[in-house]
C-alpha cells in the first residue's frame, strides 16, 4: 500500500476529539507509523468484509480502531476512529 496523501473526514475528527487524551496520543503515534510503513505488523492492517467491503482497518489498541478508505494515487481518507462498535456506524 502506497500513501501519498492522508485526508481526515469530519466524522474522523469528531470521533478523535471524543477520545481520552492518552488515546488521542496513541492514535497520532499509530498514524505516524502508518505514514512511514503502512504494513508495520503493529497496525494489524486488514481489509474489511461484508457491508464494509472496500474499507480498511488498523488497530490502535486492543479495542480501538481506525477505519479508512484507500483511493487511487495513494490517497487515504480516514473515516472513523474508536472502539470496535464504530463498524456499526458506517
């Protein structure tokens, strides 16, 4: 996976603001890793299935995930961040 640009959906920004400060720091740290090496094992990158087919997920911690869309030319759109139940809100 190649990353050229990362865009932040309004829902992602809103979700991020709702997280506790220590989790916000973790999210930023994982995004730095993602930018440098999107295949880093700690991210547990995987494509989603079912109604979320075409979207991807990376792991922030045991119960926190980022969901994003990968588009042509290496553009990444971060859609949502939060606990595992964010899958239901997309």
